[in-house]
C-alpha cells in the first residue's frame, strides 16, 4: 500500500480489507464469527428442533456475517 497522500476514503476495497484492523474491530470480528458458527450449528443440527430455533440460527448466521464483514473493513489510523 502506498504511503503518499492517500486518505482512508481513497483506498480500494482490496486495500481496505488487507489493511491493519484496529484491536476493537478485531474483537467485534471474532464475535461475529462466533455468532455465525453458532447459527450454522443450529441450522445443521441432526436433531429435530422447533422451527423457532431454525429461525434464530438463520438470524445468527446473517448477523454474524454482516458484523464480520463490516468489522473487517475498518482501517487503523496511521
């Protein structure tokens, strides 16, 4: 990544997701990943669960993936 007069708004998407992430957003990203894994486990459960559990699992997967992708695009100030 170039260091000459590039602001955070000038970054391309690829540069933004590969740039260093602040520690707070690393924690948020981890929470989002855990939410997604729990949701996927609920959805893939071999035991017959009530429909509300499947709905909650779907929401956990969706919310976790959104949280993770937003946290990954945060860029640390230089």
